C-alpha cells in the first residue's frame, strides 16, 4: 500500500499552496471525527472520576448534551480558512467541562480544591475536568490534534512568511526586567545567553509562575506535557532543527517553536509569534 500523503508533515518543496490547504482541510475533518468518536467515552470517564456510581442513563444524556455543544462549532471552526479561525479547536472542546461540572453539581458531587491558576484559566471548570490536550480524549484524537496543528502552522507560515520578512521591525521582546519572563532551561550555558529570565527547576513550576512569557528547552523531559497548561501566555520553545516531531508537537500545543540556532541568534529580538 502507498503512504497516505496526508499522514506525514507537509514539505515546502513538495506541495503547492492549494495542496497544503487541502491537506489541512483533510486533517481538520480527521480531527473532528476523532473527537466525535472519543467524546462518549471521555464523558463517561470524567463523570465516573468524580461520581463512580453515576448511572449509564445519566452518562448517556450528558454525552448527548456535550456532543451537541461541541461538535457543530468544532466542525464549523475546522472548516474555516486558517486565517479566519479565531480560536483553537481544543478551546471549543474545553467548553464541555462546564456541562460536565453542571451535571456533577446536579448530582450533589462536591468540587475539588483548585489552585488559583486553574481557577483563573478555566473559571467554569469547577470540577477540574478540562482536557489538557486532545490526547486526554483518546490516543487517536491526540494524534489527529498534533497532525492538524503541524499542518496549520505550516500553512500559516507559508502564507505570512513574506509579510513577516518585509516588516521593518521584528516583534522585539521587552528588555526583560526582573519578573517579566520565566524559563525552564537546565543547561547553564544556555541560561547565560538568556538575559532577564527567571529560571525554575521543574517544567511543572511554570504553571504557577506569574510571568506573561515562558521560555523552554523542548528537548527536556516533561516540557511537551506541560505546554497545554500554559494557555494564555506567550510560550517560546527551542529545540534541535532536525527534531521536527518535537518542534511540531510544541507548535500544536500553542508554543512558538524555534530551532535552537535561531533562538540564540536572535534573542531577545525574536521573530513575531506567527512568523
């Protein structure tokens, strides 16, 4: 059997703009289908996590409500042109957490204690059920999310590369006063090049940090897993230029993923996030 042309990452040389857009559209359909297939089981797991004795009838009713809330806007979003997608598909799926929380409240299930950061990010998720990534729904949804995110990043970069190169000034970082940027970069030599960054010892320490910008070494264990929990902040990650899988996974999780050489050559005058 031949290789599915939409299964791998797109290449600039091998595909025209029309073919790139078609590949992105196909991956969007796959992502929506994967989410649709995963939602019933995810609803069941989420409810039973907080209410083990919930009946099958209640689970089925909530699943129907979640599907009606998530799937139509998700398919509509993924069908739009890449430049007209005002939110991420994961944000659409995350709306279901409020419906699940409402069902648990109706059953009298007390909500867990949530930290201030989670309450600030997801105020309607009283029971801490928001999926961090599509992989929380299912393995297939996680894979589809990564493929769609990589394809979208490629198409967006292709379209706007010329615009970015013609810009008179790059989107410069601030002079990095103390407290503006936090980073997880274990290598001491790398740290010495990142002036103005406060460093933490573990990737998970970034979640509760108050800084608006985050810098991470994508090659380190645990970094990719924590990226979805940094929503709402500018996240810049760097890694090997030959490790495309890691760079694409980071981009799919919402980070600005840069080859290591570009990161340190341009710091602190990084390119715009969408370049």
